């Protein structure tokens, strides 16, 4: 039996709420196979964002175990883990500079020092694939609309080719057409990797499985196929 | 230097006359309802008391002439400065007192003794008359620079919290994520120093030179002293700020390199306390 692509066991995160300590994640288990697009559902405040951050090894106080392709997280190391299990946070944050600067920012980090970044042709194709045909590579990132900036941020993380993409409300600020283009980009990504999405919108036919976060644990809602 | 030659001694009547002007300011404050009378009176009284006590302490120290006493006073000055720094950056992470103290002590001691030992060539090396005032200037200025640099670093990190989350998620190290904030903060901390160097002698006569001239020193000699002290003080401010920021910025990141944003701080502090 081969190991799942991503596996999390016993995730626990406690937050101080108005009514005392609150177990946002209470021993949550999660498994993800290559080719899957999993939507995580649940009301606001149920811990969906917390789950994504825990899976990305981005919550300092989260407890539990993480594996990727059969290797424990500790063997992989936090920074390399994040390049393979990549989180696109809910609030878009573009860096000062042009659109191209932003898309190439991951390759200016030491963790990718021996990898070559995409050329401008690849950047152009990636932008076109999510409906950003009218956005020039040398456009100042500060001048993008909210929806454009959100898609640039998604393209930025997608171009790094992680194994797993963790998308926190990827289409919250998009109109119908743009959301559909992002959804098909997600489906294309899942041909080689896997995606976990937190979404509030109606099902868009992209998810292969849906999970619900209730009382700090993950419950299957069922396959979508 | 013939310090005594042209010194005009200030007596009690003159000292009281100076306070007279503060009374005028107090009356204005009353008439304009600024509500500053109490603060003005208190500040004036403190100026009298603190500077007279300082005079007494310095006179006593000059009389004792002990290297240990001089070193002890310097350590006390550094400790007081480190405390001030921590109080001025309330948002900074815990445990900053130590790194502030180390940065102040390292740069302050090295620069002070470089001035007194290599430039002024004081004999013996610990002569309080030179070491203590120069240390005061070096520490006072680098304290302001360090406090500003630390406050700016942590304020800018908080302002960039979303960007830091995105950067760390892309695989950035704490240094790669924090570097823009560190640069902003160090620039902000060094600009006042650079400005005062650029304006010295044109816009204002620096305090130490003013004092020496009033005390009857030759203006050329006073200039030479002021140049040395100004460059050394600027160097101490720059080095102290860089050191303090480099020693502290990573305290805002977890062991796995995640920026601990405002919303997470209480939870993590509580979790650590319970362990």
C-alpha cells in the first residue's frame, strides 16, 4: 500500500475565546491523495483557516503529526515543507513591485536557490490561464483591482509547482467568469498534485470530495463524483 | 586647554532669573488654558534638582578617581538606557532588555573608550572627567537610535503581517521575510543622526562645542573635539541600532519560522505558560 500524498493525524489547536479556551481543532485527521480537490466546509469560525495553516506547518502552537508522501514533516523541514504544501492565504498580499516581480518572488528565496524560475513566456501563459490577459507583466502590483490581485497571488503560488495547494477562499473576491477560470486552473493543477480549498460559495463542480469541519474534527460529506 | 580663563560663573540670582522665564510660560499656559502649568513646574524643578545632583555626583567621582567606580557608573548608565528602550517599544516581544543591554554596552563601551583612549588619549584611561561625559553623549544618542529602530522594526513587521504570511508560505526564512522591515527601521533610525551631522555648524552649534566655548576654550579646539565626538556618536548610534535589531527581530518568529502575528500572540503566550 502506498502512503497518501498528505496525511495529518491528531491536529489540535486551542484558542482563547470570549468564553474561555476553545478547541478549534480537536484531534482532527485528514488524508489527501494525488489528483484530489477537497473542499472543506463549515460555518465561519469553525476552524477552516486554522486547518489550512496547520497543514502548511504555519501554526506555531498546533499539535499533531504531518506526513508528505510517507515522510514525516520533521524529516522534510519546515521551509521545504512549505514549498511542497503551499498555502495561499485568504487575504491577498502582493509585494511591492511589478506583477512579474511578484510572480518571480519565490525564486528569490534561498530555499529555491538552485531552481530556475519560469521565463516571461511561462509567466504570460499562467496569467492568461486565469483570465488576466489584460494585465501586463510590468504593471505595478499596487494598481491591480482586488480580483486581479487575488488571481496574481494564486498564480504566484501555483507556478512554484507544490505537491499540495491549500487555497483559503480562492474565489471570494472574484466574479463568476474569473471564478470559473480559477476553478479550471485548480482542476488542471490537480492532474499532477492535489488541492484543498476552503470555500463558502456553492459547489462549482471542481471538488472531488467534500469534508465538513464540526467541533474541531473533520467529517466526510461524501464524494462529489 | 585653559578652561578656567574665561568662565563666567553663574550665581543664584542668575539661576532664578532663568526660572523667571518659565513663570512667564506658565502664565501663558494658564491664560490659554493649555493645562501645562503643573508639568512645567515639575519639569523645571526636576531640571534644577537632577542637574545639581549630577554636578555633585561628578565632583565626588572626580575626587575619588577609581576605575571601578567609573566602570560601575557606566554599567548603571547602560542599564538605565536599556530600560528606557524597552519602555519605549511597548509592542516589542518579551526578553528585549537583555539584547538592548548587550547592544548598548558593546557599542557604548567600545566607542567611548575609543574616543578617550585613542583620540583624546586620556591619562589614566579611566579619568572620570572625560570618560563619564563622553559615555553620556554616546549612550544618550545611541539609546534614541536603538529605541527608534526597535520600535519601527516591530511596528513595520505588524503592518506587513499579511505579506509576511504570504512570504513564509512561499518558503521564506525569518530573515528573508523581515529584511524589508529591518531596512526601513534602520533607515529611520539613522536619518536623524545623518541630518544632525549634515546640519552641524550651519544650522546649529552642537551642545558640547557650545559648552566648551562658553567655558573659555579656543573655538578651533572645541571644533576638533566636536568633530570627534559627533562622528563617534553617530557610529555608536548606527552600530548599536543594527546590533539591537539583528539580535531581536527573530523573536517575533516561531521556531519553525512563522511570523507570530498580533492575533496569535496571546494564544501562544498562554500555551507556553501552561507547558
